[in-house]
């Protein structure tokens, strides 16, 4: 007795449809993201090799006061002011990085990175526009599609499509996995079936990695929106509670060193300042520094707390912890780019990216090949009918 083939359930067919069309819609932009992401995984090594960021080794020399470096940078660039300062002792030891903007601009647009040696307080010869570098160009493409916040949201939608494709693909693969041994490449039944087996096998191998990178891509795409929400709520409430009489945003009365020391005294033991945002920006107040402090090691080194320092008196107005959604976004960045485990993890991220790139292109090819195979008999039938109808 012949057993009729079992009809797939509606749930299975829905997931098959989702997997196919979410993958196809996301194919081209996802290929671009994979290619640009492969380069960005090594952005630190590339920037160092091209000499875009100075790597000054202090050699044990005592640092000059931070404010001395700021004063020298302001003197060298009279038409600009400091919007924020970065002190990254791990990746760029002995270097102060200042983001400078024209005049008294509040937003971080047209930012120029300026550098100074902490040991001498002298500006370095490096004044590279990040957007003009290879990695800067690729980051703008990868993160914002050259469209600003709209591009970030587009990136979040693309990552969400990939995420749906992964989950629905797992649902579609599960019945197959119960019948065929994992990793089995069936031979002698045509190249398309072999390609399907390879697609399924590699897809399962990179599933965890692809899920993590896609989920973090969604979160990072919402980063600007989340930061604006945090600025408008928690930071906005704090702004309303503190004195807002403006100070000279180019040269605040309280020097940079005093603001850094004040926050480090209030922070947990061992925590160090990583970023200082000057008064008069969209992320501070007209009177306060916004100082970001983080732990020296562990998971908390990826997070930060934000302190507001009165630039007129030097008092710490508050020390805020990040809300949960900001913590999730901040932790997403190192996981997305694989830059928290050194070169071995970066190589693993690159291999996983290229495997995902392969199954994306492979899936699109199988869809196109199937449609082409269906169209051939129909086209032949049309030609035959046309020939028979001809006089």
C-alpha cells in the first residue's frame, strides 16, 4: 500500500515563507555588512598600520597635567573648542584624544580628532578626520549607510530580518535534522541537493554566532534613539535639578584635571575616567562636565557610570548608572565586532562572517536556480505552442 506524503503544517509553511523572503530581502545589504564588518573587526590594527592614531609609549615618564594638553590644543586650533576628551590607557597609552568642533557647536558634527602626548602635553602631528580613513568610511557604511540616524534604523531592520530568517530557518531545518545525520552531504542526487545539505550544515554551525551578531546589530541600530531617550529622561531630569548658569565652554573655570579627580573620588575604588564631555554639548549641560567612569577590568569595564561635575565649583552633582537598555547596547558593541578577546577571537569572527556570507549567497543562488528550473518547461511549452500555431 502506498503511503501519501505528509502535507507540511501551516506553521512549517509560514516559517518556510519567512525564511525564504526575509533572507532574500536582506541578501544584498547583508552581503555588504559582512564584507565591511570583516574589515572593521581589524580596525585597530588597520588604523595603527596606516598611522592614523599615534601610539605613544610614555616609557614611565610622569604625565603633564591634562589641562596643559588642552590649552596647547586650543592654542594650536584657535577656531575650535573641545567637545570631549578620551583617555584610553589600554589601546592608546600616553595619548590624550580630543574631539574638537568649530566655534561653540553643541552637536558632535564635523568633529576633528586631535591628539596630544600626555608626557609632554604637546600636540602630535596627527589630525586625521576619522571619516576620511578607510575604517571610518566603512564604519559609516556599516553602521549608518551614510544616512545618519535613519541609516542606523535601516541597519536595525536588516539585522531584524536576518534574525527572523535564522529562527525560521531553524524551524524549517528541524524535521530534516531528525531524518538525516548532522553534517551528511548526500551525493549522487544532484548538485542542488548537495548545496542544500551544505547550506543546512554550515547554517547550524554558525547559528549561535549569527544570532548573537544579528541581535547586537538590532540593538546597535537603536543606539542613537536609546541615547536620546536617556538624555531626555534621566539626564534631562538631572539637568532640571542642578544650576544651569552657563560657563565659558571653551575654557571652563574648573580645569579638566579637577573634574576627573572629583569623579574618581566618588566612583568605586579602582574605577577610572575614560571620557569627559565638556559643558555646552547635547550630552552635558551649559555648566557641567559629563564624565564617564568605568571599572578597570571585567564586564564592568565595558559599562560606565556618568557623573556630572559643576564646571564652576568642581562639585560632583550626581553619579548615574546606565539604565538596562543602555547597558545592553554598550555590551553589544564588543560582542558585535569581536574586539574583546584579542586576535584569536577576531580570526574566529572573520571565519564565521565568511561562512555566513557563503550561506547567504548560496541560499539566494538555490532560490534563483529553482525558479530558473521551473521556468524552462514553461518556456519550452510556450515555444512549442507558438510553433504549432504558426502557419
